[in-house]
């Protein structure tokens, strides 16, 4: 091992980027940590607090996802093999507090088999199986399993790594999750609290599992926890309605670009008509502009409760036409909700408060949160409390609720400014004062001139006599 005692530059405590080059300036490895925005903050290594360090989880293992490869440790090992220990979750929470706005794209994992009613003791035999669809391994720390609201206490996975294309089963003895025999759920959540897959089933007989094979659910006696599912032709195919899965699936849709990539995020754009966010982890988009009619194909998913379609390459996005004018829909703020998610809209109201990147607007029906993203280059100084304002933007949803995202400075129109009224009053006051001063001067001059004329006439009379 080689230790670089004095690297070029200084490493920032809250986040930075480290690049390793060879002698020909070719990049060998890149590591980003904390709040360093390299286009996808999700895969950053968590920042370490003093005096902890960040170390590669498995020496020599590189999945190209920094979050998977590195851990915070309370035992720095300069020049020696890494030792991983410490409370990662505390640091993760602090890191997320620093980063206000991120787009998270956790790897895709699915539930592939459950056994609610094993032969013999349910406590010993029940399990939930998940599968890693990805070509890289995934650290499962922070992922959670449960059996629905009102069921067993949720189980948070810790210090478990699932390899690429690996099946992994979790027994009831481990999770404490008791699957009911008559009907229940099995659900999987990512560390962001997003529901990524679920199974809802009806009553099932003893020693029969629900097993996913070729995207079709079967009832089977071939029970294979932690292994690839095996289905024989004679085994029963689950009829529609008996088992429900989140089954995001592949879809194709057509819509009009309401904001191009890079404005509201490097990895996203929005399309009207379908009112949905289009996402690309690799930021691989064709040249797009507002009004382009596009055909998009990809996987339907959610992030923070907001619908999105995930594309792999720009070949999944085809420009098929052009719409000359794209008009926003006039709405009341009270209408903002699930039905308008992703919609291109316009609101009119009074600015109640300006707080950081948020502008709070009230139109009498309700209050809206308007979020000004730094990527829009909108000057926040134009907003003043009590101003009447029109704002055009995209309705977006996050874990903390709905908000409106304006795209450009032209999406903002101040229709009535309290500052302007005050300036007008001051100008009128100055004008009135000037008029009074002018009138007083005129009166004074008139008196002076009249007096001088009177004195002149009196002098002429005296000389004549």
C-alpha cells in the first residue's frame, strides 16, 4: 500500500472529489463523498466526522458505485488493511441533512418468493426472498421489509451485501415478520423510504410458496429460498387478482417537453400530456427543447412519491414532432395534489414569505411552496413579501409534500409590487412638496414685485410735487 502524505489541494469536510491518475494522466479511479455534486449524489460515499475515516469496504472490490464500496470507520488504518466499524446510520442522517435536494436512484431489487404457510412451525419456515436485478452488488444496509400497515414491526437490513443477480432470503426468525396464512402483504423499501416492490396475496395452503418466474407468479411446491426459482408446467399459475405486485414494468408514452434536461436537474426533464418526469441515471438525453413532442420508453417507477419513467439511453427518447405553443393550466393552489403531479401550471397570489430557496404564495384558497432550484438561475432577490405574483412551473412531489418548480426567470411575473406602491407614494409626496414650494416662491416673488412697483410709483409722485 502507498500513502500519499501531501495530496494536491485540500479535502473539504462536507464533500469533495478525489481522482487517481496514472503517469499518462489517464483516470484510474474516482471517489466522491459527502455533498459533492457529480451529477448523482446518491452514489457518493458518506462523509466522516472527526476523527473517523472512510475506507473501502472490501479491499480491491470496485462496483463503480462509491456508496456501495466505502464505509465510515472509527478505526483509521493508514498504510494497513482496512477495518470497518462505527455507526454509519448516524453519519448518513447528518449527510442527508446537509444535502437539501437530491435525486435518488437506488438499484432495482424485487421480491421473488414468499412462503407464508410452511410445513410445521411457521416461525421456523417462513421467509421472504429478494433478487438483485443489477450487474453490480448492492449494500442492503438501510433497506427494509414489512408485511403492511398494522402488521409486524418492520425489519431494517444491516451489514448485508447482495451480489449481482443474487437471490437472498430472509427468514421469519431473522426479521420477526409473521406472514398471515389467510391473506397478507410482503413489502420492500429502499433506504429513502420508497416502496419499491410488494406482494399482496390471499389464503394459501400449507407448504406452497408464491414464486416469481419469467415475470409470472406461480403457486409451487418447489420451494427455493435463496436460489433461482424452479417452476414445472403442472404448477399453478396465479390468476389475476389473487396476487398483486408493484410490477413497475416497461411502458411507452408520448408527450410534449415542458422543461428540457438540465433546468430542474441534470438527470431529469418533464413532459406534459402525460404529466411525468423522465429520468436518466447517465444523463443520456438527445438535444431537446420546450415544445418537442417525444415518444419515451422505459421503466415506470417512483421517487419521493413522484411518478417517473426511467430511460437507459437516449435511444429511448424519440422526437416525433413539435408543438408551437405550450400553455400552462391556470389552477387554484388548493387544487395542487396527486391529480396535478407533473402538470405544467400557473398560479397567481400574494407572497407571504421568502425563506431560502422557498417562496410561499397564497391565492386565498391555500398556500403553495414554490422552490427555486439553483440550476434555473432565477434571481431570488426579485421576490418581496406582499407582492402580487404570477408563477408558471411544474407541480412536483417530495417526501415533504407538493411544490411548484418554476423553470426560468420568464416564468415569474410581478403583477403588483408593494415596493412599487411605496415608491409611487414617495414620488407623489415629493411632487406635492415641490408644487407647494413652487407656489410659495411664486407668491413670495409676486409680493416682492408688487412692493417694488408700489415704491417706484410713490417716488415718482414725490418728485413731481
